[in-house]
């Protein structure tokens, strides 16, 4: 692919990141130019991948088709000997993101399996949505079919709502796909040393994803998504129906306190990743730990009432964290 076309891909990824990444974008800004550009590309890759499963303006069959096309385009882009002449049939997002993602993966030796893990995470989301509709319709098949095999309209069937995972180990596997694998991509871009860095990066992703799950437990339940393991719900006498009804009682607070303490063990491991990173990677990880850790603290401060108001950090605090990361990164350059 020509340098001009690649530069257009990098520019697109930067614009997308600047427009949608919020304060995370500013924490990228102090990185050396190659790492900054690579983080924008990785973020754009994540954004488009997520959109395959979450696009509100797309029907379920359309999102399955989007996912199939995206996975095939990624497979093509990472194939040895791939060139820009092999983009026939690609969507516009694929053509604007994947050539740069291919170069970033090569430049920073990101194992391809980490990128495909992220794509599998979206597949698992689509499979779960399909399984809920299949159960509601009395169908036993829970395997994601080809988009061409799906009916054009599946929305009239209201999905059966149930806890998605039976055990925490199952939830942890999901956290790896949607967050831990991203952490592994990040440390390759930032630079790291030591065998322990790999597990620390996975634990970091798990900590962040658990925080998201605790923050969004009410909103997710309202849309038919319950990520907390059924074994934990049973342990504290809670049901899926209680979450949908937004029962913020002693049972719920005990459940949330238990999950919060679990998340903290992963944060403790994530903090041990800092000395494993090259110096320019430490400020951005520190900023992410402060942002997500601050969310967890805010959830606790509200005594786990995540139903009445969306939990977030004040804008001034997020900007302060991002600015601090930029200052420390500039001092390192």
C-alpha cells in the first residue's frame, strides 16, 4: 500500500479517536509520535469492532453481517503478503482502519491472536443476544449462524432475560476477550519487559471491565443483559428480576460490595504492571487506573446505588487526570 494511502488511514483513525475517545485521547497526546499514532489506530479498531455488535441503527441480522465482513477483512489484512489490491469487497471502515492496523501490528509485534480475541468478544455478544431470542422462541440452537441464514426481522421476539454467566471464571473469560486482549495490545505499543507483564495486562483489563459492569448493572439489565454470574446472585439471594426492578436493598449492596472487592484484587495486580512498562507507557496506564479506579470509588461512595443516576467522574477531574498524564509524558521526552 502506498505511503499516501496509509497516511490517510492514520489521519482517519486520529480524527475518529479525537472525536469519540473523550479524555482518553488527551492521555495519548504525550506519547512519542509512533506510539501516539498506534494508539489512535488501536482505538479506531476497537471502536469499529464494537460498532459491529452495538450499532443501535442496525438490525440483528445486519450486525451479524457486519461482524462477518469485519472478521474476514481483518483475516485478509493480516495475511502474509497482503497488499492494498486485496481490499475488494471491504467496507469503508475496513478500508480506513485495517491497513493501518496491519502496519501497527507489524511495527510493534502485536500477536494477531489478540486482535482476533477482540473480534471474538463481539461474536460472543451477538451469540448471547441470539440465544435469548432463540430461547424465547423455543429454539434450542445457540450457535451464531451466518447472516444469510437469519430471518430479515427478529426483533418482534422479546429475548428471554437470564444471567449470561454461571460462574466468575466464565465472566473472566469474557473480560479477557473484550478488555484483557486490548491490554495486551497496549503493552506491545508502549513497550514492556518481564514475563509477568502479560498476566498483569490481562488483570488490568479485567479490573476495568468489572468496573464497567458494576456501573452499568441497572442499564444493562433493562436491556436484557446481566453480566454478574448467577452463582453470585444466588449467594446473596438476588435474582435477575430484582436487577430489572432496580432493587437497591441490603442484598444488592452486599452483592455489589463483594464484586467491588473482587475488582480491587485485579486493580492491585494491574498496578504491578507499571514497573514492567517502558517509561513513556507508565503515565497513560496510571491515568487509566485513576479513571477507572475513580469510577469504582464513586460507586462505593454512593453506597452502590447505581440505579438512580449514571455514575461518572466530574469532567474537571477527568481533564486533570489526562493533563497530568500529558505533563509526565512530556517530561520524559
